[in-house]
């Protein structure tokens, strides 16, 4: 009888240790990684960093030297608490990796390009920097062009408005042929 009791306790203890306890998630320390352009603060744990590193088109270096970047690559510094170094990839690849791992669902290449890093400056290659500037210039140019167009249209309306009725004066121009 005592033997069955001990066996039953052992079975229950084994069940609790093997099935229940491993499912308890022990929280890992998270450190601020980047702040996306929309203000979202992205924090990383050591496990999440490993998930990012294993994503397609993402490279990682623990070097303290800024790596040579090619094409549209950017290099985001990793906090020293996570080992330091740089996470390297195109803004699209990094945004995809952040979304695919669930670290920053909905991250876009534009939000990554406009991000700030907690461990230092995000380095951009010439192409990525040009894309950032072009996006800003394009938005500014569209707004400036719209403003100029509105001013010109307003001036034309004001000049051609009929003084007595607020309507438009219509003028017909004809040419004669000799």
C-alpha cells in the first residue's frame, strides 16, 4: 500500500515537473532596441535578438567597427546588454524580420528608415540615405506644388472675376484672315 502511494506521488511529481513547469514562461530582460518613426518603442530580449538574426536577409556582427554597407543596407547598433554589434539588412528585410518574429508587428521599411537606435546612430549606405531624403523631398515637393497651384488658381479667379455680379467675364477672341 505504501509502495503504491509512493509510486503515485512519483508519477504526479514527474507530471508536474515535465509538463506543467516547462510551460511557465520565465521573463527575459528586454532592452530598448529602436524607436520606429511612428514612435513605437521596440524592446529586445536575447532570445528575440536570436530570432532576428535567423531571419532571411539579416546579418549580424558583434564587431564594434561599423561594417561596410552595400546597396540599401542599414546597420542598427545592438545594446551592449545584448552583446553589442550591429544588425544589418535593408529596411525592407529588417521590417519584415521584426513583423515575422512578432517583435514589432506591422513594421514597415519607412518606419525602420525613420527609426532611432537606443545604442547609437543607425548607419545607412548611400542608397538608403538617398531613399530617406527622396521620401522627404517628394513629400515636401508635393505640398509645395499644391500650395503654388492653389495660389495661381486663386489669382486667376480674382483677376477674372466680374466686379458687379461676382461671376466671370467671358471674352471671345477672334482672328481675321486677310
